[in-house]
């Protein structure tokens, strides 16, 4: 944890936010827990302003050991969260899934998370993960540099659609575009698997309106709020004000995401950024708790 950040004081502010809305806690669908050696490499990448950061300075606010990061989330009142892992090459996803399954077993408030990659055997290990109790998957099109409509992934998408297991997918072109980011390839996947429960990470930043259109077209598409609407994101990818009415219309399919611990500002700022949209307490309650609780059967 950075010495300058008072997360104890921040926990009071986060709890007050929940109390005002009458929430039993927060459900955060975009939290990263990874094997420690992998997470350290991710932090090193941010520190070095790697190409996928868009050249934006990115201090890690919650740089701490795993036990302390868990304590922070619990002090914030986060009642359920993911452990987003993602591979950037072949023969990595199965190993990450094994680690994430063990993490979920020792962390009851974590939603058992798995991942996938277009490679031989992906259908087999996705099936194994589902059968072992995976409740959510992570797909990272930008970092993995793969086409989500790759034929190798098609059987896996079919399994996930049939099982009703949600997939948080980073497919927008922010903070920096990738070879396969953007809405077009995701739409190809949805055309084949219209019941697939995709949760578009970062609201599809910066192609917000294109991904709103997909959510309006496909009833199982959802969006997570990760980094969207914050002062940080508004510097390079502001959400279009004219689209707020569409966001309001999708009130039951927008989910809280934070990117904890890899965020360059306090966790509470994401909540404040959602509140200042002015979409009402009912919308906030759905986003911060009820929609996620319903999706994952936490009610």
C-alpha cells in the first residue's frame, strides 16, 4: 500500500456511501487477484508505462501483499469480488485456472474465476473449470492479442453460453487499442452465441456507444463500470453525455467494476463518479449491489 494513502479513512467513506443507499455491501465484478509473481509483473508493466497503458502515468494505489489487499476490500464492505486472471500466451490459462480455483477455495467471498485463450484444448479446460464450480470467466482481448471470434474459441463460448457463466471481457480499445479490440469481432461472437453472458469491461471504453448498442440488442450483454466516469478516464476517454439516457435504460445490466488493486486513484472515487452521473439512487443500488447479486445468486 502506498504510504500516502489512508485506506482506513477511505473505508469509512465507502461504508457511508453504502449506508446512505441502504446496501448490504458491494459486489465488484472486476477485481484482480493473481499469482504473486504474475501480479508483480503486471505492476512492473504499469510502472514502466508499457504500450497498453496508452503512455498514461499509472501509479498503483493498492500495492500491498495479498492478505492486506483482502483486508482492504473487506473493510470497504465488498461482499463478493472476482479474481481476474488472464493469459497472454498459450499454455498459461490452465495453470492460471488452477491457481484461481485454489484462491477461491481459501477465499469464500471470492467468486471463483477462470480464464481462456484460443489454443488447442481450450474447450476441455473450460469444461473442467465450469464443472469445478467457476462462476465467472475473464477474457482479455487487448493483452492476449487474439480475435474473440477465433474458431478455436467457438466451442468454449458455446459451453459458457449453455452453462450461463458470465464472461468479463476487455474488448474496448482503451486505454490503448489492440489488433482485435473494438465491437465488430465481439458482435460476431454474439451472433453465433446470442445467449452468452458477456460483461463488457470498462463500459467498452472508448467505444462506449457501440457497446451500449450491443447491450440493447442482446439481452445477456452487460457492462461493468471499471474506470469509466472517473477523473482519470475522463482525461483520455470521456463518456458521451448524450448517452446517459441509454445508460439509464440499461439499469439492470450495469455492474460495478473497479480494477482493484491496479487503479491510480482511491477506490471511493469510482463510487463518487457513479453518483455524480445523477441517474438516481435506484440506479446506483442496482449497479453497486443488486445487479451483481442477482447475476451470481447472492440474494
